[in-house]
C-alpha cells in the first residue's frame, strides 16, 4: 500500500456509515454536507485540479491510489459515488474548459467543500447525446428551458452544469453547456428519488423554466457541449468506479478472515475446496482489475490512453465488483444476507455500476466501434 493509499484508507475509516435506505432527505443532506467538508479538508477535491488553478495536480496513478484507499476504508459507497460525480463531471470540466473568471468564481467553492456540484445531462425521451432542453439568446445572456432526469447530487447541489441546445435538429453537435446556480430564478429540483442502492447519494430531476444566465455562464463555446461532455465522461469512466476496487480488496480480505474463523463440523470452512476456490477467484478478480486500472492511469499520464481501454476498464470493474460482493454474500451464508453484515448494502450499490456513466452494454458498443466494427 502506497503512502497516499494508506493515508486515504485511514481517513476513509472515519467517514460516516451509509444511512438507511429510508432515511429522511433532510437528514441525508445534512450528513452529506458534513462528510463533504471533511473530504475537502483532507484534500480530496483538489487532487486532480492543476497546480496553476490552485490544485495539487496529482498524477492519475496517485489519484487511483487515493480512490482505492477510500474504497477499502469506507463502505459508504453512496458517498463515494456522489464525490465522484462532483469531482469528474463538474470540477474537471470547469478546470479544463472554464474561463479564468469562471475558474476564479467556482473552483474555490467546489474544492473547499462549501458547494456541491451536479451534472445535468440525461433527459427522459431523447438520444442522450442530443438534448431537447432549449436555450435562446436573451439580451446579454441566455434563457434555458427543459427537464433533466437522474441528476446525481441535485437535491443538495449549489451548481449545475446544464446541457441545452439552440436547435434540437443539430443533434449532439448542437449541445452547449451552461453554469447554472441553484439560487438562479426558475430552477427547481424534484424529490430525492428512492434507489436500489448507493443510499447516501441523492438524485432527482431538475426543471428549468425561463432560467436566465449571463453570457459569462456559458462553459466553453456555443455548440461546444459535446467536447465538455466527452471530457467529463473520460474522467468519470476512468475513476468513478475506482473506489469499488478498494471495496473488492476489503471483501477479499474479509472473506479470508471469515473462512478461517467460521467452523462446520469442527473444521474452518476455508478448508473446504469450494470455499477456498471462491475466495481465490475473488483475489484474481481484484488483482486483474487493479492491474488494468493502473495501466490505464499510466497511459493517461502519458496521453496514450484510448477510449476503448477506458470503456474496457469501466466494464470489467463494474461486472467484477458486482460478482465480488455477490461472492462475499454467498460465503457468509445467512449472516451475509442480513442487513447488519453490510454486504447486501454494498451489493446493491455495486449493481449501479452496470448502469451509471454508460451502461455495460454501451461500453461494449463503444469498444466494438473503436475496433472498427
């Protein structure tokens, strides 16, 4: 374990546990903001920001070390997921595409833990790459109208990156990105939606009705939203599941310890070949995915990482992480099925990895496309 990974592991052990699935939205938001400030104080929100913008400028391998340590030390997967959405889909696009004035205005609040960010792209009934949310020029700014769905962090967010188009017939090439503040007139969020897992994260719809923003709130250029979305996804698909890598390690070590202690007919169950083989599979999964992610991080540092490799890692980690938690539950038998063991909560969260930041099926399509199929 590297010093960075060990430091993140020790910090993560002090983070709050996941709230109950039925927790009140106000209580979830309170807990989220408390954890947010602690994460900011630890330096989590500045690690991927370039030094010239006031960040730490960590390499991608160093970032991966931190995220693996977080996942190993903290079982609150919903909190780690919410942090990932803030880091990769909000902070990174602003750091990469924001004007000096935008970076000065928003990055300090986003990295200090004062503000929570949300990425508002998904809509209900259209090609996800081509928004139907509209914007028109209005005096010295723009007016935005539309409805976004499944926006992570939305109920607690202070800032949204909203994608809209001046003409839906332009398709994905006509998307533009805007910085919309929660305090702006005309923006409202829906209720915190119940989910299968990731209980600490908050998610809702975002409605925009005649929301007027100044020209200085356009992120990038008009019709430049496609590049901003691609930037967010390249970071998110590489790193948002990285804490799951740490969870895979934790579940493997926990399974080994349980198999040594749990006895049947006077013998540790780890002596049973079916049990030991399952744990061996868990270990192989962990080291295989870890090797792929670390290689991708090295390639990203040298600017040689292909989008197919990013999709491959996201796909492999999502499917391996779900299997890892399912195996952990099976190894623990009836106890693993009980809520108090905590395994079922993490299994529910791991299932989400097959869907968010592009489904497993979408990753396969992107891989095949880059291979020329």
